[in-house]
C-alpha cells in the first residue's frame, strides 16, 4: 500500500453488508452519481405517501448512520455553527478557540455574536489544531473549542477531548465535508456536537445540507428550538462579506431532505471509491520529489474529500499559485483547503495578527494544494490529474496534458 494513505483495510469495508456492489473494473462507476441518486429518489417517492416526512426520516437515518442519538438537518455549515453557538449561549465578549488554519466563515459566525475567535496554530503534518496550544489559549472568557477536519481527516483525539473536558468546555467538531457513517463518533462527553455533510461531496459543489449530530439531549433540544429563520440583532457585529449575512433559512426543506436521504444509501461505496482514488494519487506522486504526500494517520479513518498535497518549496521551480492556475486552465478542480484566519486583512486589523503570529498555518498554507476526489472519477481521470500535475511541476509551465 502506498505511503501516505491513512490506513484502513478496504477489504474489510467491502465485506460490510451495507456496502453496495460497485461494478468498477475499468475504474468507472457503474452509474453516474446523478443517475443513481435520481433513481433512488424515484424509488423512495414510489414507496411513500404524498405527505411523507422526509426531513424526519433523514434525521433518524443519519443519526443511526453516525451512531449518535440526535441528528438535526439544516441548510449550511454557517447555519449549523450559528445554531450550535446559540444553543451553548455564546455571548458578547466570549472567546471561542479555533484552528488558525480554518475557513473564514467560522470566525465570521463567531463575530456575529460579538464574540472573539481565538486561533491556535496547527500541526505541521495533519493541519489539525495543535492540542497542546489549546491549553495555553484557554482563559476565563473561553466558551467553546472548535476543531476542523481537513479534507475529511478525523480530527477527534483523546487529547483534544481531554483539554475541552478539563474546563467543561463544549467541543464542536466541524467535519462538514464528510457524510455520516465515515468518521467515528465521539462518546467521551455529552457536550460534543459534530457537523457533518448530509450527503457525499460531488462535482457540483452542492452539499445537500449539513447535519448537527450530538449525544446531548439538552443540546439537541436547544438547537431544534432555535431552528427558525435567523436574523442578526442590531448590536451584533456585521459580517465581513455582505454575502455572509445572517438572514438564513435554517431548516432543510422536505425536497432537499429527500435528496439527502437518497444520498445516504451511497455514502459507504462513495467513500470506498474515494479511498481508492487517494491510493492511486499516492502511487502516482510518490516518486515526485517536488511534492509531499498527505502523511500517514495510523489506523484512523479518513474521509478523503480532497487530496491535500504540500509543495516542496526547496525543490520546485514553480510556485503553488502558478501550479493551481495551470491545472485550473486544464479544467482540473484544484483548490486550497482554506486561508489562515490571520492572513485575512479584516482580522489582521481587528486583532493585530502579524505574518509570524501562527507560523505553521502560514507556512503550510503557502505550499498546500488539494487535488479533486469525487466518487464519479474514473481511473483515467485520476491518471490525467496526476500526469498534469507532474507535467506542470517538472516543466514549470502551464502546458496542457492531452488525454490519450
């Protein structure tokens, strides 16, 4: 097995009774995800009454799949985080510990409460929050800890849970790129809330909603009670971006819930295909001195919602941004996982963050680039992306690699 794959036994996965058969001997799914999903929606509609409660069924099935007693379906990650922070009674002046390497929207939602995101630097290998840094960041004003999964990597650890539990702090796990049933649930404290995608990622970029899962009865009741349209209070800090306004429709519609419910049937086989693609990428790039593969993660499960490489800046003659531009010009959907909070001008001005405040997040951001992973990708697709990357890096140009 190539180095860099987080290591689980795919043969064991294939033998699970809930793993649908995939006829993919040529590296191509037996059915496109759209056709497969549409067929499943039709089957669900044919078997149900006109007034069937799809949202309720989605939440019950997602809770079983995530091995959690509660799952609350909402429209977006921002909504999920806002509702969860409301439910824990976040107030003006409170502090929330967040990874320095995390989506800007997380800090923005915290600021809507007139509270303060407190970044903590990340581990070099995993890009996950440095658990040792959490202890140093906790103050009397700390109200919660947020940990963010990067490209589907499992973020939970005994150390993370222990730091939050030692101060009785709610721990919010943002794994909202991963659907339920892939990453393990956390049973160590009833205060944990985990944000999950309502269905597998696909090329469209649509998430199909987000699920808030929790073991806490009290938290679940509080979130459901607040699952109405959110309107910002007049005194609350305005969003950094106008499009980030907090007038949300929070509750997933019955139609969206139906599509998300249909997608849950394919979570396991889609994940298995993404694992295969990650293994292929590792095999293809392992000989390239200019890039570092995603590091091994022991026996933990990885959702593989992207393949985050790191450019070896001492060996590459072309920058990360130029590589991304060249690959995008070839219609390859590459990206960076996120931009560190401390590099956004608004937060630099607000909190006096400097270029060296969170050096690991800054350094790894400058060399990180994520290759696409979708269950619909064929072996030829994966080979094309790998060869394009190799060609661009080695030639130092935006040469288009043709398919043969």
